[in-house]
C-alpha cells in the first residue's frame, strides 16, 4: 500500500521569539515493509536536510531559528510504501541493547496496581501474553479524548480508567516491562479505517520484544498489531523520549501548538505522474 | 591499629618526613601558628572559598587550610601512579562497553540491571563513539591508606570531580610563604596541571575540528559552589569561561557569542550536570542548558568533557565491580584494592549489614559528600536503629563497608603537632594518553578521632608532596 502523509506542526508565539530551537524526529526510517518515497521536512518553508540516527536509530535533526519569529510551521510530508508484516517490525539499521527497554521512566514506572494488572494477563507464551495485555489495556482504559494530559503516568491512567493512545501505549509498555519484556513507546501515523475516528494528530502505540520474532507493534487503542496502515516515525522509553517534535524558545511565550495530520492512500496515477517527472 | 604516615612503628620519623620534621622543629609551634594566620589571610584575599563537589554547604565559607604537608615517597607514588592510571583506564573502558556491546554484562560479571536500570545510565549515549573513546577525561579517585603498603580506593569520581584548585593553591601558598622548603628541589611540582589539562582537552577535539581546537569551560554560573575553581582553571588555561546562555548551536556546531560575532567551539570542559546540559535532550523543564548541544555532540561537532552518562562509573554499586573491570578489560590484577563492600540489595549482604551495622560504615548508593552516611562505631544505638529502618525500606539504595583505620598525617594542633585522619584525591587526565600530576588533594579530618574528611563535616585541606627521590 502506498500512503501519502502530510504532518504539520505549528507553534505560535505571543510576542516574536528571538530564538527557537527544534529537535525533530520526523523522518520515517526505511524498514522491512516501510519504504519512504519522496519524504521532505521543512521548517518555515526551508528544507531540513540532515537527519542523523539517534541512540535508537531514529533520524533526528536540529533546527535553530535566530531571526525574530512569530510562528513556526513544521511540515513533514511525502509518500510511504507499506506492506503488512503481521505486526513484526524489522530491518532496523542499528539495534541498541534490549535490556535498556526494561528501563522504567517517570511516566511508565508501575505502582502495585499496574504490576498486578500486568500479571493478570494470561497466555501460554510471551506472544499470546502480549496480545492478552493489549486487549486488557483496551478493556480497562476507555478511549476518552481530553481525559488525561501529556504528564499523565501509566499508574494514573490505570487508576482513572480513561485515556488516549498515549496513555494506552504507556500502560502497555509499563506492564510489559513489569513482566520482564523489553518494550518501547512508538510514535507515527495511522490511516484509520473508514468509519473510524479520523486521525488529526500523530498516533502512539508500543513495540514489545519477542525472541525469535523480534519487535512486534501493538496498538492497544485499536486492539490490533500494526499493519500496512501504520507509518513508524520514532520510538523511545516513553512519550517524552519519543517526541517527534521538541522545541525550546527564548524570549517569548508559546501560546499555541497545533498538530495536523492528513493521511490517505495514494492514488496510483499520482504516484506514476511524479515518477515520470523525475 | 592506625598507621601514622609520619612515624615508624618505633616512633622514629619516617624518612620521607625528615624535611617536614626539620622545618617544624626549626619554626616551632608558635611560629607555625603565626604563619597559619598569614596563610588564612592570603586565602581570604584571593577569595578561594568553595566546597568540594557535591558537598553542598555554604559556598562562601573558607575551608580550613593546614600548614603541614602530607608526604609521599617516590616509591609510594610510583605504585599509586600505576594504580590510578590503571583504574582510570578500566573505568573508561567500562563506560565504552556499557554504551556499546556490553561484553562485561554478557560475560555475567556485572548484573545487567545495575547498568541499564541505573539513573546515571544515559540511553541517549547508546552506540555513540566519543572522540578517543574517552568518557571521563578527569578521573578523581578517592584513596585512603590503612598501612605502610595498603592503599585502598574509597570511590571513583568520573563526572566532574572538583578540588584540583586546592591542590594548586595549597602548593602556591606554601611556595610563596616558605620558598626555602622548595628551593632544594625535593618536591615534585604540580603547577603544570592546567597545561596538561588543556592538552588533554585538545586531544579529544571532535571530527569537525580541523584547526587548533577552541576549548571553553562551561559553568552553571557564579552561584555554583565550585565557581571559584571554574574561573581559576579557565584563567590558568587561558580559555573562555562561559555560561549556557553564551552558547548556541547551529548547523551541528556550537558557537560562542563574542563581541566580534559567533566563534565556533570545539571542546567543552563542562562543570555542569548532565541534566542541565541541553533542555531538548535531557530535562525539558530545565531553563539552563544549551538547546541542541547534545545533538551537536552526537553529530561530531563538539566534544563534551566528561561525556554525558559518565557518572555511571561513579555509582557506589558499580564501584564494587571495578576490580573485575580491570581484570576483564586490561587483563591485569588491580594495583589498588577496593574496600570490601556489602550490597544491601543482595539477600546475604542485607542480612550481614543489618546484623553488623554498629561496626560498619553504611552509605547511600547515589549519595556523596559524607551526607546520609552512618559510621556505626561512632553512632548512637538510636541512630543505628533508625538507619537500619532506612536500609530495610530500600535495600538496593545502600552499601556498607568495614570501618577503616584511616592513616593519620601530621596536623597543626593548638599546642603541638597532632595526628589526624586523611584521605587523598588525585586527578588523572585521560586524552589520547594518560597524564597524572604527582600530587592531589589531601583532605584531613580536623577533629580528633574523626574519620569524616568532607569539608562540610569539619574537614580541611593541606598540601601534598611527592618527593623526587
């Protein structure tokens, strides 16, 4: 399947900022079943050229704006060819040590309730247990926009029983790690099925390690493993660690951050047309 | 039995102290006191008033200076020198390994969790090769002596060990006040330390640097307790002393704002904690730091000394494994030994420690500066019981060691020369080669019988001599 994506992030400042520093992880890696075609990232219409692999192998770029700016517009767009890998995420150019992904963070550290929750996931082997865990997360934490914040921890989410994709992913990785299974938080794009909630923002899910298979992508929010409808941007220990855009501003107050994602299946004709132009 | 560094067992003066003894006798106690007041006045005038790393306390307070030097013979130093270099090399090899293939963990010599779950471990550093594979460019190793031939390592400081300015200032004062003591050339000089430090820092210039490297010292600012040392060292090295606000990152390089426009910076000797280096990489809530600094570092545009995550090797739970590291990476036997350590995180360790707490020194794994530690034999039974409760609540956070009979060094008392317990912190420089100035910082517990040398707990400092032969 070929997906077209346009992901736009806007920062607005109350007064013009004298300096804006941005750390961007907006370059989908070439993986098995995920091949970016004509991907471009711009900041205020200037192309961002160099993405370098960070510690997890995800592309990272730094942009520094020093002129007075009132608004920053970050656009990542292009086409990505995807293939259904039955949830297996492979083909990473570099792999860090697995036990790092057992490391809990402030956002994922389990309390007694999360640990008990993790152990309530049945299953005969690791893979079936992870499937059970994904289903449990979906059962216990209903999707409810605006019910949590970016600072909500996995433990708070479980206690509250409501959340969004970020919370589902946090609870999943927290519980998986509590079971001794390396797991990480992943950010990317999802083309929702017809009739589902249309995606307006980036999506979050989780990857867990299964010996013999490798990393498996679990989207607890939708109760499935990742398919060719998913585009993976970057991963990390939690939402903070895996943020696709981080900004630091000097001399201004940020009044609004807006993210818009448009994703759809590319029309075969359009793709051909572009190829002909090359 | 406490070892007195000045005396043989029969009470005669050890030969390395002959010159000091001669000088004491010649000057007399009253004379020494007079000179001590003079020395203190000089210290106040230059304003050397700061705490040793992590000790907290009042940054404006003067740390007491004791006039009587601590002396090592050439032979003693040769052994210390080898042992310190060996340790600094192994610690750096461990840090490289921990952020790469982790062979020592695969070999089962260090428990995985101790590394990967460690607060000081920085996942952001995984897979990155710092120039020269050096993580800790200045390794401060705290050493105690318990006998004529027994030197033991108390802890390692791989992040940003401080105190070296005391080594330099103490010698400077002594030379200025007692030129006669040094005119015979008996004592190895230490004043080349700043030049060697600069050389070391230049050696680890990043790939992007194609010229004589521009080195700066990054300080959190004048409110930091070690600010004096920061400005002192920058001054001696002839480099800029900068704060985060003076730097910015552009095009994967770090730039220093100057009156004549931005100037590229190649190497940053940072005296600022990992957390406050770069708000985009580490603590997002931090107002300090240089946004993008860590990205420029990974891109090879700048070198940070020490590397973020170097503190992993400082951890007191990791300390236990340093002898293993020396064997594993260097294939050598440790020249300086560790102090036997019980880890409360293990079942047998916890049982032993709780049973013997009254005889042991217990410490927090992540603690420093003599705070939060218990010296069993000098504590009340209530204090021991309270400490035991803390250990039970979080066993993994504590270690314990036997109470050591630290050696004593001559110290100027009210009416006589007295013997007080001391430790020693040398500073090993690691660039493309290792360098070690023959000396270091001697801290002394000024209270009779006290074993705590930290300045926040009544400790002082003194000059340290390494004899030429």
